[in-house]
C-alpha cells in the first residue's frame, strides 16, 4: 500500500483526447484533457435492434461529431475506445460480445478512416482499470482488482503496479467464472452457472424470478424488468439488508469475489458499474458475509470516480498504448 500521491502525467501527446465507452446498453463519448479533466460528455442509448455493426459505428461517429467541432477534432491526440469485450487479437474489433447480438463489430478501422486520427481499442475491463489506476484507487494501491457490475461483469487487474492483460487483453473477463449450479442459469455467452448470468444488470431480473420460483414466492403485482426494480421492491421492506434474496445474491457475488482473491491476491477490490454504485449496501455488504477467507481479506470499496473510470482509461489509451502501468500493446 502506497501513501496517497497526485496522478502522474499521462504518456503520449498532450492535446485533448476523445474517449469512447461502448457498453452493452449505453454509449458515452467525452473530451478529456491530458491531466484527466473530462471537459464534455455525451451519453446515448444503443438501439435494442442492431441489424449490423454499422449502426454502432454510425452512432459513435454522430456522437463524436456532436461533441467536437471539426477544428477541435483535427487537433485531438487520438480516439480511445473501451468496449464491452471480448476484443479480437488484432485489437481493432470486438467479437462475439455476450450482451450485444452481433458476431463482430469492427471499430478501429471505420473510425480511423472517418476521422483521420489514431484509434485504439481495448476491453473496457482494461480501460476501467487504467482510469482507476491513474486517478482513483491506484493512487493508494499497487495491487487491486477493478470489478464492474453493470449490464455485464468484468474486471481489470493491477498486480505489483503492472497491468494483467492475457493474450488479447481479455484477462479480466471474470464474469464468466462458474459460481453456481443450484439454479443452473445460462449466461449470455452460452455457458452455465456463470457469475454474469446471475448478478449482472442484464440477468439480475431473471435470477430474481428463478429465486422466487424456487422458494414458491408469488411474483405478485410488482413487475421486475430491471435490476433497479428488484432493489426498489426490497427497499420497501422493513429491513432490506435482511431480505433473503440479498443474501442469495451475496452468496453468488462472494463466489466470484473469492475466485478473484485466490487468483490475484489483491489488497483491494474496487467495484464500479451502476448495479454496485447505486446499491453498495445491498450488493457489496453481503459479500463480506459469504466470501472465502483462505487468503487475507481485501478491502471492498466502490470506485471514487463516480462512473468515470472507463472514460478516463479510454483517454489514456487514445494517446498511445504505453501507460505508466505497462503497455496495453499485447
Ligand atoms: Zn458466460
């Protein structure tokens, strides 16, 4: 554990960078200075029907043009994209994303052609980690794991101050670890019992219904279409923390967290993503009750960056793949 320090300068050209955070639900684009100030941000929803990948690239182009007029664009240091993975081995496209119904989404090529700027792409596990490492938890720890509980679940790993990337930069696809056979739910990737198939924003409503069914609970009149509906319903109870579904979700999340602890031995696990940030008491608190204690217990915290980590990380890779924590070039 280091004592708090100020963020180190980001390597690469110093102009404003264009950061793109392509999730499975929302697209965010931002202008980010070399010192990590987000000057402007635009958020848009991805359409539910995606006939082809062009729809996504067109939306990114429109949003970037709305963000930055031509003159500012031509001076930009580059475009960095953090995308819900997996990223392909050429680092130009995402392939078989479990939460977007397309086989391949080429990103770097079409956007580079459109804007005449360098475009660099990484798994959003990696951009989230980089943002956190430069501006958030990384200011006090060299050994932490960044976990996003959002539409999907992913992680970024900083080990002794180095990025852990794996072959294609997908080492943090932790949402696809096995956590359960009791409910035997199928994940978006096709696997069974994966963490993301239970505790992600996309699959929490299905897990909740499966839990109700297993316990003979009438779904009643409260429709549960989104993760937030579940937490809103639970918060109406006298003691939300004692709700049995909160415990069941805590058990599932603790399996994923226990795997992270034995795989990476972090001193801290930083949670990000709307599911964790909106409900830290109901989602993160119960993990402590169920997680394994074979190795020393890490701190479990929420990101101090209020959802900005993936954009800040995308701006870092926009300036080049070299970072203070190692190269994203793999
Ligand atoms: Zn999976």
